[in-house]
């Protein structure tokens, strides 16, 4: 049965051993590009910008040879939440910019569905998709060791300000490293409890209450084993002479190639266009065109 | 005798169609009769754990057949709860699945899940605790996480026994236990079969315990059943076993060594006392001792 196996197949943090242009980029360059693109996704406030971003990201996914299924797999567990948020926004977003900004589509009592709420939902879904693809792309194409080194190097100028760059990178590496391990552990515990008759898949009228109560037999053993692992890890690190980041040299020597600069420049220009290019106006034009068309059709039907 | 478990040409692949695809089972065949103790042995990664997870429906057959008490597990309308009451699966290091504060509650988790009434649950918990050798009154209100490792494992096993399954599956039951506790566990497993007529399936790396307990052995290598037979039949083929990365019990290896040096001894021996008798018979030890003294 796949219901238990699903947990150990979390794609976040699971490096896919393909070989592609995206895989070969310098991790520092990738982190910078990731940050830029996250900013672009966060602040893109028009359909046009979002759609263009999504298209470009899908292009990069293709370029990295990652199956799209993998890039989007993390989305499935989030679907119910997306649905809930979408519903809330549909019902209560209403009209924050004054009556002129949006047109009311349907209203009943205190519920007011406006063109703004529809827009908000559309953008939110696009944004979530893009975030998911971005995060998956980063972790699916970069080894955690590379990522950690990249992060540490990027943050190292801050070390002078006593910023714990090395420690932060280590925490990051450990959490990425142990995500699949803990997921595997969770699967094992689920199977053990299911063998004792626990039911995790069951949906009923009060399914969610049952589900929450059913979490206890999973969480207690999971936390215990996580704590045990943490203790083992500490001992193992100390036994191998780990004393913190000071004076540590590295086996992986990062080297920035011309292709990295090229990719960085491309992403930078792209993000600038998305954020400053005034793509909202295209939205406006498309909207007016669509609404004109719609009113013509409606008008025609009414007549 | 009726077959309580039948496996026919079972195949399983993890994550098919992904870069992590891994073939685990490539054609396993086995049959277990009622009241038998059957051991499954094989090197690490041979698919033993995948195989036993089929038996209580944690994994459904992808290709091939698994029949438990005559029910086909490929049938999706099969009642999984029924199956899990019939087949008790005890995972490796089961003490790591404990979660309740009190011993009694943890053991009662299974029976409660199957909707049994309070008196019935209490009676089953009591019986299960006594079977594993934990006094009911003494241990039921003890804090689970204050117990020793061996006691915790007993609690975990009692948690499965309380379901009163007809087939019991143990995955490495003695792994990580000290020798005394380990042999105590093994005799408990034997008692379960002898006194309560449970069918037992045992997965183990410990050839000594397999030799002591099992009526029959299946050897699984790279997801295939390669050998089947009684412990005597299996362990007398020590060369073949070694080629699979396995070994016979040490006593049996000693006998193989003697035979290899040209001594005409039986090699299908499983216990120290059997070997002692055989060696004594062949070499007439007492006479030799007398000679060396003189």
C-alpha cells in the first residue's frame, strides 16, 4: 500500500543524481539566483508577471532534466490548505482598495466576491506553484554539501560582524540531511502502529479529530528517536574532533566559471524586468479586452 | 495440515519509474503450515523485510500472489483490520514504537484499536504480559520509558501478542539483546507455538537461534527463494551458504572443518550436545585422554 510509503518520498532535500547545466552551476550562484527569484515571485503582483515566471521556471525544470512530477510532488499535501485559503479569500477578501478598484461579481449578506478576490486567489495559486518549483529545483539539483558550502561562503563576509555563518550552514545541512531519515523513521513507526491496528488513512465525519488523536502514537516515538539521533550525532562529531568552524578547511573548493556569471546576469535581468518592467499594464490591457469581449457577449445574449 | 500462508512468485519494486527505483523481490515462493516455526534467512538487502510486510498488508503484492488463511491479499476489498488481527508483525527493535506513559496502556493500544470491550482488553493485556514474563500487577502501572531495553522490548511484543494473532512474525527478535535475554526470548517464542499453537515466522541473522528454533528454513538471496528445507538440510550445505554471504551455526562449521580434514563425521548437526556425542563416538575421546596422561 502506498499510503505509508508516501512519507519517505518527500522530495524536499532529495538530490536527484542527474547531470545537467543546472546541476553544474556553482552553488553560490544558485543561492543568489534562488534569492532573486524568490523576491521576484513574492513581489510579482500581476498575472502577466506570474505567468511569465511560471513559464520560465518550468523551462528551467526542463533544462535540469528533473521530471516535472518531482518538482511538483511537494504540492500534493498542501492542496487542502490551498483550498481552504482560496475559499477564505474568495469569501472575505472583498474590496480593500475602495469601491472603484474592483467590481463586485456576486454578493450575499456579508459575503462579497469581487474581481479583486478572484485575482488574489489566482495569484496566490501561481505563487505557491512557483515557490514549490523553486525550492524543489534548488534541492533537487544541488548536493547538500555543496549547498552548505555555498551558504557558508556567501555568509562568510558577515563573520566579521560575529554572525555565526558556519553554525547556520551546519544547522541547515543537518536539517536537510535528516529530513529523509526522519521521514523514513516516521514510515517505520506508522507501519509498526498500523500493525497494532492503528488507522491513519480513515476518513469519516469526524476524521480530522481522529487523525489528530492518532498522531500521538507517531509523534512520541518520532521525537524520541530524533532526540536519540541528535545525541548520537553530537557524540560522533566530537569523537571526530569537531570544534566548530574556526580554521576548518574544505575538500570541496568552489570555483566560479563564466557560465555562472552568465546565468546570474540572465536571472538578474529577468527579475528586474519582472519587478520593474511595469507588467501590470499588460494585465490591464488584457482585462479590458476580456471584459469588453465579455460584456459584448453578455449584451448580445441579453438582447 | 493446511497452509496458513502461501506466497507465489512474488515481485516488488520500490518507487517504480523513478531514479530511486529499486527491485526488492524478484520471485519469492514459500508455504507455511499451521503451527510451524519457519525461519527466513538471507543477507542484508535480500528483501526479507519487504517480504514480511506483505504478510499483514502493509505492502500489497505488485506481481504474484500472497494468500493468508486462504484470503488473497491482492484483493482490495479485503478487510485490512481483519488481516492485522490474524497476522501480528513485530518489527526489528520494536521498543522504539512505544508511546504511552504506562506499560498497560501501551499494550492495550492494539486491542483498543480493534474495538474490544474494557474487560476483554484487560484480560488480554494481562495474558500477553504474563506470556512475555512481565507480572501484570507489578508492571502495568510502571512508566514505559523508565524500563530497561529488554523490558521495553517485552512490552512491545506483548502489545502485538495482545491482538492474539494466529500467525506471528518476528523480525530479528534478539537483535541487540544480551545472550541470556536473547535465549529467554527464543524459548518464549517456542512456547508460543508449543502451548498456544501459533504459527511463527522468524527473520534472523543469528544462525544459532534459527538452528535451535526453526522447523523449516527459507533462504532468500537477492529477492529470490534459493533454498528451502529443514535446518539440518540447509546447514549441511555450508559452502553454498557461504557463497550467499551466510553461514551455518558455529558447531556445524566445526563439523564441516573436521570433515574437510578427512574425518568421517556427520555435518548436519545443530547443537553442541549433538556434536559432542558425534565427536565422542568417532574419536573415542576418553581413550585418547588416557593415552596422553600416560
